[in-house]
């Protein structure tokens, strides 16, 4: 006969278990106190913003206008040092890097940087450092994008979905950008003929049910262009969903204007993915932009990139994901950064990502847990870091299995 405890014993057990659970989260609660978010830095951001506005003689109305933000991006080291403390050597290095890789930062994103802290995680994503030029490990095109483009502006790596690269423009040129080969040398949208060719390719291939518009940043297109593209795709019977890839929610949230929201609202099955990498990027203004999109019925997902000394820390990543949920953004992926030339200093060992996932699982809401992804070399697909996909692991090299059950060697950066 089963022996069941009575209510009193059950309560004792439950209290004991609750005590254990409380103890297990204590470390995070303590660490969390020291992780800054954009919400608790509002005063500093406001001060920075006023300084930048004064420099440009800008009104609040102009600051809130995304065209003004784009027009007044900072891309000169002399101007930059009016807002950040830079040594002469740093200025020289930024100048030198600028001759090889483009850099530009929106006044809004600049206002999020701590001017006195060279280790500020926002600064590291925006301001060039000399490691970009001394990178011996990175490759120009590790994803072999040139080999996965069956039509102009199209990247196709999967059976039922593809990417249309609609522009190479971004509000800011992120230092860790995985697509920097194509991004921003000049600010141009893909020519209309290319987009028409891409749409023709989608039309002629009935298995394509999911189209991602990205670049660059899809929200750098005008509202009219976005409306036109979504209309064209909406008229293709086999296209079931449209996704837009944008980082403006992080780098220039004023881009999300009322007109854009009403355009997105009128199209069916539109999804937006963005890239917040640190809780300091989550501000009141980004919250408002996400809220407007959510009100327009647009599901929002976050694709963070695992970045050394920015977010390769379980507590920081947990805080980031929890803050994202507060602004209606679902943490979707954490990408292990690719071997892109000029960005190797941002790469971390794969183990850092695995440790983060271990730290999240069970420790926080399922909704706050993204999937940790390695992009298999040569564009062979996103590979989740789950036991069935991780074939073997030694320091320096791992073997992974992709969705087609092909095995790849993947170079694991050292710690
Ligand atoms: S917004 Fe995206 S595409 Fe543009 S520079 Fe940043 S990471 Fe690259």
C-alpha cells in the first residue's frame, strides 16, 4: 500500500525545497545588482544627449527624426572626441581603421556610451579598435555567401526559405558585424532591378514560404519601399510569412514611426528580428519602439551575438533576456560569432555559450531561453548546440552535425 505524506509533511518538504531554490538564485540576484541597464542609466544618457544636441544645435524634434539621426551620424575621430575621452593614439588608430573599414555611429547610440569607460559594452560595439586591423584569423567570407546566391540579392541556404538583401545601409556600423564585407562602403539600397529579379525568383520557386528582408538593415528602406516589398511578397500565394531584420530598435529606435507601424500592421504574417547584445542597450526609447511594433501586431525576436567582454557572461546574458521580455521581445537565438576578418577579437570559446545555456535552463522562464547557434561553415546552416548536434569536442576543434546530418569541423577560439 502506498504511503502518502499528510499535508503538514508536504508543507515541510515544500518549504525546504523553496529554501533550496531561493539559495540557488542568490548568486544571480547579487550579480544582477551590478549589471547596468539602459533604464537605470537614463540620467547619464540624457546628459550625453544634451551635449550632442548642443553640438549640432539640434532641437528635440530633430533628435526624434530618424532622417536627422542618419544625416548626423558621427564618422570622424575629431568629432567623436568631443563626446568620448580618446587618447591621441586611439584617435590615430580610429583614423587608420576608417581607411579600411567603415565606421559610423548614430547620435542616439552615441548617447548610450559611457564617455569615460573604455570597457563600456556599448562603446565596444560602436567604436573601432586596432584589433580590427591586426586580425590574422578571420576570413573574408566564411559563410561562402557568394556561393549561395542563386539570383541577384538572394541568399538561399535552406529548402523553404531565403533572404533578400534589400540594402547595405545601417544606422550604425557595428564593429562585430558578421556581414561587414557587404555593409556600408556606400549607403545604397539594392537596385530596383535586383529586387525585381529576387521577387521573380521567389515567385518561380513555389517551395519558398518564408522570406527574410535584411541587408544591412531592412528598416533603412523608406516606408514606401517597405510597403511595396511587403505588398509584392503578399501577392505571391506560396509566401506564408515575411521577416524583417533590423537593428534600429537598438541603434536608432526613432525609426519606428507611426507610419511604419500602420504599414506593417496592414500586412499579414510579418515578423521582426533585432539584435540587442547587452542590457545597457535596453532604454525607455527602445521600449517605446518595441511597444509600438507589438501594438501593430508584430512579433519581435532577438538574435544576440555572443561577444567577448560584452555578453559572454551567464549573468549578463540572463539579465539581457529577462529585460528583453519586459519590452515584449522574445530571446530567439544566441549566435556564436563567425570567423569574419576584423572581428576575431570578439570571438569567444564555444564553451562560453554552452555555459550560458546551462545557466539559463531551469533557472529562468522558458521564454527567456534562446537557442545557442553555430553557423556551420560555408553557409551549411544554423546548428543548435544541443547534444545531438555536437559530435565531438576537444580544445581547439569541435565537430558538429548540421540539419542535413553532414559533419563539419569548426575551429573553436581559445579562451
Ligand atoms: S546593424 Fe547588423 S548588418 Fe548593420 S552593421 Fe550592425 S550587425 Fe552589421
